[in-house]
C-alpha cells in the first residue's frame, strides 16, 4: 500500500524535482501558536503513551510510541503555508498545498520504514551488546534505509 501511494506521488512534477533540503525561512513563517499546537499535541501523545504503558506494561506502551506525535499537526501546517504562499502571490491554487502535504507524507512514510529497521535492530541486538553501540548502529540503519528509499523513489524504481 505504501509503495503504491509513493508510486502515485511520483507523478507530481514537484516530486520529480524535489531534493532533500532544509529551509530556515520556514521558522519565520510559522506563528508562535503553531509551535504551541505541535508541542501540545506531541505532549498529549507522550502522556497518553505513559498512561497506557503504566496500565498495560512497556510492551503495549511501546506500540503507542510509534504514533507520529507531531506529524498530524505539522502536515496541516505545511498545507496551510503552501496555500498562503500562493495566495500572497495572487494565485488561487489549492492543489499546491495538498501536493506539498502529500510529499511530506511520502517522506514520513519512507522514514517510518527506516524506523522499523531501527526498532528491529534494537530488538535483536540490544540483549547481547552495549546500548550505545546498538543505538548508534540502529540510527545508521534507519538513515541508510530512509536515504535508500528516497533514492529509489527518485529513480522511479518503485
């Protein structure tokens, strides 16, 4: 399902030209209350996870840690900011905001697959190795899987 969604997203011309980059100007476009929304939502998810873990144990609580605490609020802000940029330029283009949100979602999906590699590495190796070494290795595996998926997508291999 994720692969078909990512394949469909590959049809967008913006995605074909898009590279991995950081944009510091986004910090100036984001209002203080938008940061507050992200913080509160992330905090609520963390508290909820703690409550579940206390009642049902760390294994069940760990499942809830996989919930993307900031993504739901962040994706709506991405869409809103893209719409505002178009409106400020005198254009009415609702598709641009949705496409930007879809691109962000595709990146999150690829990162989530990398996160699965991280979790599996920790699960298998932590009982037999030093925690710092395991977390370092798991982080490298997460990064490698995520970058590999991004490159495969860029070359239309899936």
